[in-house]
């Protein structure tokens, strides 16, 4: 059983929750891509949904799969959002954003009545903190924000030659102390010029995690 197969199975379990008439949030990354493909198949079979996408790449893939894509700017609420994660723990706390889409992903997750994370088993951890925490940074404030993140105990690497879909930078942070993710999230959010971060502590309602071809459902 491959990791790819586990990603597909987790994504398909999440897509099985989609019902006719829903507005569906579509995440970013390789697991989310399996959800787009699975949803496309259901749409081809007659399911009527509209989607909002958390990245330009996902919007393109969704359209190619025959899914109607709305502009999230025109959309105040989403019925169900499906996305991947870099880490997910038993509290359903997650780190996201290796793909750089965490700001849009968090907005869509927050707008969603139900936010579903899909992942292969390698993403499941006892407590989040092993993965880098990406921070979307206003280019104008780059040096200031990096210094503030360092002051919070992070070793910071700004992704070279990379811009988000919002034309911002991403600072990948390895924090010395990850024992208080909630405090850390609040401290990062308080930095002017730090536009968003990959700590998802309150958003996730359910996670489908697949290992060795078996899907486990984790709920709060
Ligand atoms: C993108 C994300 C992805 O959902 C996360 O990085 C997981 O990616 P993958 O499914 O490819 O392992 O947060 O910003």
C-alpha cells in the first residue's frame, strides 16, 4: 500500500461527505488534488456543487475536472471544506502550508461549516511541532517580520524566489519551543506584516487519515 494510495483513500472518504447543492472548499497540495479528482467524478455522475479554491492551481484543476468554481471574494460561507495537512494530532490541531497556501486555506476553513482534513498516516503525530510553521509575510515588512519571528524563538528561512498567490513571501519557521501552539499562534498573529500562519488549532472538525490502505476517522 503506497502513500499515494493512502492520500487518495483519505481524500475519497472526505469527498463522500459532499452533498448535492453544497458549496465546497477545495484545499491545496497532493492530497487535496485527489479530492478534486474524486469530486470531479461525482460531478460527472450528476452531483451539483459549486467550489471555492484555496489556490490558483486548485482552481485550475477543479475547472479541468468539470467543477464550477466560485470566486471566494463573493462567498461568505462554505458548507464543507476539504484540505490536506503537514501534521495533524489527536486534538485535531494541524500544521499546514508546506504548499504556501495557508492564508487562503485558513480563510476558507474558517468560512466552512465543516472543515475536513485528509492525510496519509505519515502526517499523524502525537503533538504538532515537528513540521516547519510557514508564515505569509508582506514583502514590504520582510526584515521586520523575520526579526520578530526570530525573537519568538524561530530559526527562519524565507522561501527563495517564491511568492504566494497573494504575491507575498513565505517565512518557514522552526520554533525552539512548540509546547504552547496557542500562545505561539497569538504571538505570530500579532506581528504587523505577518499576514497568516500555518497553525490550524480551531478549524478542523474531522480528519480522515489513511495508513496501509485503511482510513481512520478522527473527530473532536
Ligand atoms: C498547502 C498545504 C497542504 O495541504 C499540505 O502541505 C499537505 O500537502 P500534501 O497533501 O501534498 O502532503 O497546506 O499549503
